[in-house]
């Protein structure tokens, strides 16, 4: 059974062979124009948009205006630390309340164990006297 790395290596070799075989091919503008004509003749929404915008040409002033606006805009403000505290406040209160309840229960349980141990030692001392 071939290993997965062997399959990848074979695929890489095939792609390299195809790349070498087609390296000298240049794109033909006639092919691109034929594809665009075929798309324009089709009755789909993209073809209608292509026909409607066929006469539009890029305007350098528009591009410059967009770039000026993008560079002149102030950078977005970083969220303040208080925003994070406010967002996580409810969860923090719930977790804190649960931790406090758990610590009280732990205290009561250990206090009972300590009291039992003290009483046992006192009883031992009384029995010895």
C-alpha cells in the first residue's frame, strides 16, 4: 500500500512536469475576449452586469480619493480595559459567589474534623488522668 507521502511526491512530480511543459505558453488575448463574449451572450446576472458596466473605465481620481480617505481615517480605537471588565462582570460575580460558597462549605467540613480530633485528644487525656 503506497504511503501518503509517496502520493504527494508523485503529485508534486506530475505538477512539476506539467509546469515545465506549459512554461513557454503565453495567454492569448483573443481567448480572453472569446470567453468574455460568451459570458456576455449568456443570460445570467453576471453577464447582465458585465454588459451594463462594459463602458465604465477606472478613474484615477476616484482611486486617489479612496486612498486619501483610507489613510486619513483615524485608526480604530483599542478597546479599553473597563469594557472587558464590564462584559465579564456578571460571570465574574457568579464565579466569585460559587467560590465563596465552596470555601464556606470547606471551612465547615474541616472545622468539624478539627473539633472531632480535639475532642478525641481531650478524651484520651481524661482517660489517662
